[in-house]
């Protein structure tokens, strides 16, 4: 293992030298001692012809040369536009998903080992030539014995040892960068690598992807907006996923979509509606919606339906994040910058001691020039990006769930404008958000919350009874010690009174457990 790690390090070193990535490092304001130490690197004394490439292009080509794991890291890194210079982020966004497939013999052997039977017994037909090959897995077409057309996704063999080695080196490089440069510390490289570590290991577990796909399918069951292929759970394992094969038009194939007379305006608007439905109705959104994972059904071009695949990366928001995000977006629409600033502080996204007036002025500086443009000329995703960058100046902490959200929104908006250049994302999103906010404070929603609280009553009542029994036993012991202070019990009794009264006021809750708590509390407070 150590020998493999050393070989990998030498390989990384050769790529760094070839693409002159060390020059990028020394463009930073490094300490004097580190600059002096760099003079000891042997290749810096050798003549090198400057590459006629931008720094972003050099980094992108280096990641491609280092293989699938670094390619995947570059793809994830490209989503951190709140941390990267624009020229580097743009280049990393160009990384291709397609990589050379691994041998079919290895794929078949892994499938048979995972499923415990030969492919000839598992499938009526299995195509050894892969349909597609990505950085961590590849896909083969097959047919079940029962006749259904399926795809078989299989993880690349031998990835985990390589991942562990590559992650170890990435962490080492990130820590060195953080210690060497204040600019690097601002970019939080160790945190970026940590996010990547979680993402890559999650993507290696195809049972997790299958579970995500099943949940997303249930969320849109019967919906005209989105179709998610069925998962065949009996044939799924950690490294093998079998699901329904879909036949649709790639969303970027505009010529074919036009030929079947697809309603492009409705298609673009439905993409926006799907995004906001996933984020605010379900709090469960597909966070890898690049064009390679999205197709359009051929069944009803006048009422087009999306098809989504590859649910390996899923994002979610807490109720608090949903609420603050919706209020922020609505405040942006209304140009209420004061409220935007205050919401950022209230949500904890920026420090509590941030001066609201200064933060409001910074947000206004970003937004006002944009609002002077026609709505159709405004990029909502880019506005959100600039706002995140502005908030970072006020020490806004990076929120991983919001980074995934930003990445997905940028994908959706870019795709929507490609399908229908006059897409007005704002006019599509604002009514949805306002309707969601109205529903959130509706009596029906409040009633559901009360019902959920009522489900906790038996448990709370048992806790109250147990507490009273313990207090009675404690009281008996205390009576044998007449000089001890009784204030702890009385304080607990007052707490029981308050909790029981609040519970008793809820009209849908059973009243007797609440008043039992009140009675017990009064007993403790009034007793001598």
C-alpha cells in the first residue's frame, strides 16, 4: 500500500510539473520562508517553456490527466463559485462527465459477485458494451426475464484504495495551503475536501442512489412535470443498481425537441416549477441536474414532461432554512434590502454582531444595477452568486446545503434559458414562493402541526408521571432532612406548571396529561 501511495505521489508530482501548477501556487502572497524553500525544488532550476494556457485551463487539464477521482473533485469544486475566482470556476465547469470505460469482463464479474448468479440467469439479455461511462460507474443495457428493459449501473472496481490515497494527498495539500496563505484560508480548502469526501463515498453506494430515486419517484408519482425511472430492488446491491430504462430526448437536443413541436416555453417554465417544488414542498431536491442527467419524454410534446436519472447527489433543507430562504427571495423580488440583511443575521448565516445598515448597503449595491434591467435579462443564479460573494465579506459561513442549492439553481436557469431564451425565472418563481408562504401560515398547516404535537402527548404524559413519582420519593427523603433548602424542587414545579399550561391550551391535545403536570407543579410549589 505504501509503495502504491508513493507511486501515486510521483504521478501527481509529474502532472503538477507538466501543467506548471506550482506557478499558480506561487502567484499567491506566500511567506518568505516558503518562497525560499521553493528554490530547492529541482524542476524550478530547469528551463521550462511557459504554457500558452490560462491558469484555469491548466488546472482543468491536470485534473483530467490525474483520472476519475480528480475529475469528480474538479466537478464538485466548480460548484463552489462563492470560493473560487470566476476564471478558474468557469474552466472547471467544462470538465467532461465521460471517461474511458473499464473492461466488460470486470463489469460482468462484479455484477455476478454482487448478485450471486451468472448474468445469463439474471437477465434475458445483457449488453456487454456500456451505454455510458462516468467517473465512478458505467451503465449497461439489459432485459429482465419478465421482459422489462432495464439499465445496469456498476461501480468501477478498485476505486476505494485509490480514493483513500487521493483524499489523503488532497487533505495534505489543503492543510499546507491553509497554513501558507491567508487567501487560501479564506477559500477553506480543507472544508472543500471534506465535502468532497462525503460526496464521493455516498456516490459509491448505489443503494443510497436507489433509495434517493425511489423517494423522488414517490414525490412526483402521477405528476405531469417529472418522471423518475422505477428501481428493481431485488437486483440492487451496494455496487450494482438496476432500474427501468427510459427512452427520451436529451434535453440539449434542441433540434429533435423542435421537430416534435415541443412547447419550449412550457418546458422551460416546468423546469423552474420542478426545482421549487423539490426545494419547498418536499425539501428533497436532485442536486446533480446537469444536461446529461435530464431527458424529455416523447409522449406529450404539447405538455412536455421531464425525465430525471442519476440521483446520487440529493440536497435537503431544514424547515428553518426553507423559511428563511423563501423570505429572502420574496424580499429580493420586492427590493426590501433591509429585510434581506436582517434575515441573514436572524438565520445565523452571518454573525449576530453584523451591522444591519452596512450589510443592507452592500446588498443594495449588488442588486440595484441588476434591477434596472428588464426581468428577462436578469440572471437570477448569477445574482444569488454575487449576493453570496458579498455576504462572504461579512464573514458569512458557508452553508453546504445552500451551495448544492445554488449549483442546482444555476443548472436549472442555464438550461431554461437554453430551451427558451426569454425565460423570466422571476415571474415564474415569485407566484410559487408567495403561494407556498401563504400555505405555510394557513390554518390547515397549523392544524397539521398541532396534530403532530398531539402524537407526542402520551410520551410526554408518561414522562410527567415518572417525574412526579421520582419527586415524591425525593420528597420523602427530604422530609427526613428538615434543614435542607427546597428551592430546586419548587423551581422544577414552576417549570412543570408552565409546560403543562402551554400544553393544556392546545385545543386538539388531550387535556388531562397537561393538567396533571400543572397539578404536580402546584403541589411542589405550594408545599411546605
